[in-house]
């Protein structure tokens, strides 16, 4: 990914807290975490969430039937 312009960080501490600490050291002050139950559960359990905005997008299945 680095060869395509992304900045890749190698973490000495791969925990949620370690990742957030490294991002903060890099100047990141706001983070959007999009994920499933594993990621979001880990963030909540570690006490790293201070604000939640919940969006549910409708899913259309087949011939215009809401799923």
C-alpha cells in the first residue's frame, strides 16, 4: 500500500490502545471506526470510545424490496 501513496505505520504495541496512541503521535485527532462486532466491541471494552454516531443504511434486495 505504501507504493500507492498510503502511509504505513508499523506498531511496536499492536493493541487498540497502542494503535490509537501511535495515531495520536502522528497528529490524528479524529477517527472513524467502521467495522463489525469484533472491532467495535474491542473499542468499547478498552474505553477508547468517547462519541458515537450511528448510521444504518437501508439495503435494497432484488426488485426494490427493502431487506
